[in-house]
C-alpha cells in the first residue's frame, strides 16, 4: 500500500475513534496542508496530534517532530501497527500535567482500573 494513502487512512481512522468518544475531530491536511500543522484538529484545542500508521515507527523521532511543531500545545503521537490497537505517546511531564488537571477538576479515576 502507498505509505501516503496509509497515512491518510490512519488519520481518518483516528479521527473516527475520537468522534466515537465524543471528541470533534477532522484531518487538517485535507484543508490546508501546511507543513508543521497537526495531522488532526480536534476540540481538544491544547493538543497537537501527530498520527502515525506504520509498522516500524521511530517513536523518538515522531515525538520530536510533534514537539517541534506543537508550539505551546501538548505534543502527542497516536500510532498503531496492522492488527493492533491505537497507542498514544506523550512525555511523562505532559502526562502528569494532564493527570494533575484532572485531579483539580475532581475527575473519577475508577474508569482506569
């Protein structure tokens, strides 16, 4: 499969996954295609999404790209291999920041057990 087409399909697939969980999302490249834009625009406005749909991901390189492009947003790489679940990768610093915000908001953590 053409890697460009696989990437587009992965972006659409991840958008649909976000939508299934009540998050508005769309591919950004189909609208403007500016280099450095997030792959997905969502109503999670503080997140810069980098979507990778590859078998052999260079995760550090992908996270570095997302970080470089993110500006003030939280860089997150969503990725999956054929036949596997989607994974979401971010730095510990950003993850713990998100956890602390949830704690301040009094969110229920029972869903993670």
